[in-house]
C-alpha cells in the first residue's frame, strides 16, 4: 500500500510540474506584455523596461521558469535594491496591480469557494442519489417519470437563470432568505446558513440531475446482474440485497465523478459567485482576466490543477477501499 501511494504521489508531482510548465508558457510567453498592462497607457519605454526587469520577464524563458519554481520552494524577490519586493515561499506570483502576493489573494477568497463546494456537494449527493435510487426501484412508475423530469430540468436550466428566479421568489417576494453575502460561520451560524443556502441550491441542482440519472442507470444495470438473482434465490432480505449487493457497485462509479466535481468547484464557481456577488476564487479569476492580471490567472489555474490531481489520488485510494479486487491487482 505504501509503495502504491508513493507511486501515485510521484505521478502527482510530475503532473503538477508539467501543468506548471505549460501554464507558465501560456501566460508568460504567449500572452500580451504584462509590463504594458501594469504601466498603463501613458508610459515611457524606459518605465516599461524597468517593470520588465522587476518582473523578471527580461530573462530567457527557462530562467524565468526556474526562478518561478524556486519561488515556490524557497521564495523569491522581484527586482533588486531598496525597491525589491519579497515574496515568501510558497510564492506563486505577485500581483503588481493589487500590490499583493497571489497566494495571499487566493487564500483570502478560498473559504468562500470551499463553503460553496462543500455545502452544494452535500445537497447533490443527498438528493441526487436518493432520486436516482427511488427512480430505479420504481422504474416505469410516476415516481420514476417525475424524478427524470426533475433531472432533465436540472440539465436544461442554466445556473444564472435559476439563481435569478430564486432571488426573485425567496428574497424579493417571500422574504424567506436574505440576499447572499460572505458571512463567517462564527459570527452568526443562522445568517451564515441562510446566506449560502441559495448558492448551494443553484450549484447543486445541476449535479442532482446528473447524479440522479447516473445512479438510476447503475442501479438498474446492477439489479439485472446474475449475482443479484443468486442473492434473491438464497432468500436474503430485500433491504440487505439492496444495501450490500446493489448500492455498493452502483455507487462506485460516482466516486470518480464526485471527486472531479468537488475539485473543479474548489477552483471557483464563476457564474454562481458572480450572480450572488460572493468573492470566491472564481470571482477573483474573473476580475483578473478582465484586468489582464496574469500572475493571478496563473495562480488560480495552478490551484485548480492541484485540486484535480489531489482528487485523483483520493479517488484511487477510495476505489481500492470500495473494490477489494483492486487491492490484489495493484500489489
């Protein structure tokens, strides 16, 4: 087991290194000149050269990349002399437009994105799996058709439309919920829950639809397998057959999907954060793109890649736990 985890961690490091290289290549070698964007329209060539020197982009590409990697592990300085700007490790860039290091900017927004991702994932797992299971067990009935209509609506309706409808109904008309805001849990747990409930519902609705349809298909396929007929012939209780023999293999494919979905949301839910005015990582990335703040864009990209890679490792380990056959294959 230790050797397997070690191999997965090695591949994770190599994958992140490759993602870092190509991301650095795109944003610093192929993108518009960042020094011009920082300096502004009324800028002299000498001032642009000074900014390029301070950013370190007057060096060869490989030198810039090695310096960037060095900043991640031991930190770095932008410029030299009294005007040098220190960036402590792990340094993934410095935003000269905002005067902050990129990691600090991301970490200040990350709690909002984590709250959105975790809350929404709880909702879509609970309702998505429940709807899919009921639909499979009641296949062909009114319950099945109703659940699939809900699932179809979740796939068809865009997030921003549902967000606007919920705001109009729950906030403006019924006044059941306050307008969403980034309230800390420690300040007021009730207001915190009320503020995030609508964004959770909007994010979860699409995933509820996907998970319900996938759960229904997997359960129906599992129920038709030969080992299910054998379990019934042995006289096992229906509830035991469902829990032990049907649900476990049916839900295993959802582990991969769930890991990737949560990892993606941790990198920012752009539309939901923008519609509800929540300053998460997605909103940070949107503002950075609008202002061509390349270090921030690259930092968010690397963060999203990091979450996806970590999610892959966790999913692989969960698969080995859920499916005993994999333990013997990978030894």
